[in-house]
C-alpha cells in the first residue's frame, strides 16, 4: 500500500493549511483521485484554483468536514455521487458529480463518447452493429453491459459478500447480443478473483437471481454505472466488435481529453463549484 492510500482527512487538511500559508490567495478543490483532476485541470484557471487529489472518498470527506468546522474559506471538495460511502448529507463546502463518478459524468455528458468511438473505430462496422441491434448510440450498448455489474456491486456492498466486481472481464461474461451480461458467469468470475470472499460457490445462483430481481425494479440504469465499468464495457465493444485496438486505460484518457468546454459548461459541477468557492464561473473556468 502506498503512502497516498494512507492519507487521512487530517493529513489533507494540514496540507491545505500549509498551501494557504503562502503568498498567493489561490483557491483549492479537493478531488477523490488523479482522474478527477485530469478531467478538470484543462478547464480550470490555474491562477485562481488548484485541484488536489485526496486518494479516496473518506479522506476527502473527512478533510472537507474539518474545513467546514474550522470555517476555512476558499476550499471545496468534489465527491462522487455514489452509494458506497459517505451517504450522509454533504458539508456546505462540498458538491457532487453529475453522475456516479467523474468518468461516468464525462461518459454521459454531451458527445465525448461518440467522438472517441468515431476516432478509433470503423464507422461502417459501428453503424451496422447499432442498426442491426436497434441501438441509439455506443453509450447505450456500454450501459447495457455496465448496468448489471453496477447492480451486483451495490448488492455486494450491502450484503458484505466480499466479491470483486472491479475489472469484470466483459469478454468472458457479455451476452452475444451485448444486451447485458450472463449474471451467473459474472458472479462466478467475481468469486474467483476475490481474495477473502464471504460467499461460496453454492451462493452463485442466489446472488445472480437477486441481481436479476433488483434490475427489474430500476428505471434509470445510469445511476448504477461506474465510469470504470462503462469504459471497460466500451473498450470491450470497440476492440471485439468495432475493429479498434484500444484498452480501458487508453480509452479513459481519450474520453477525458475529449471532454470539451461546452460539455463541462453544461454540468452541475460547472454550476455548483464556483458558488462554494465564492467566485464566478468566469473566474474559475477558462471556458466560461
């Protein structure tokens, strides 16, 4: 485990105070990780604000709570809109991503996904695939694959099964139609990749059935899709179906780079962060 993973809220708060002791009156935005900073930095005026990765939701949440308690101005936090940790009300100095996390926000905002697919894939193959399947967009297909994994993630968190659904191999579990995954295979894969599972092989059918029942009552699948799963699913589609030589990590970087000024300007992130930092969008963002 790296020192970054051992950072506490107190460590982050102390670092912020150290930064603020300098001659500049710069503002600071705490983010959960480097990927959040990578999305925001191209659009933020670095003379006004600096993003700081906290390497974990708990450490960032703890630090921003201390910021609020100590009434420290010019510091805010951007936290994932997920259901895994910290579901209590956000402190006044924090705002949430539009979707599950920053990469899901990039994925579902504007046309970044469509542009990346167009840049890497064979256009005719993609058009034929979407037309024959009745799909409206590449994002819709990726969502169909990522959604059941997201539901399994949530059930796993609530039930404490200790299963590893991160890095689900879509090449092994995706249905031939791409309209979802084989739930039994997905649970079996998670079990095989888990270090200390609290579920056994005989539990696989029950867990798969629980996920199927839960999915039937969900109206908006996007709420359950993590950016990691969405990009993994899209990378699988691009590589195996649409003639693109790309992996998830490269795809994630391409998606972040494709996130345009007009797209970030349409997000709640763009609208909500400046008031918390007590500045205007035109001051904070270079594309305002």
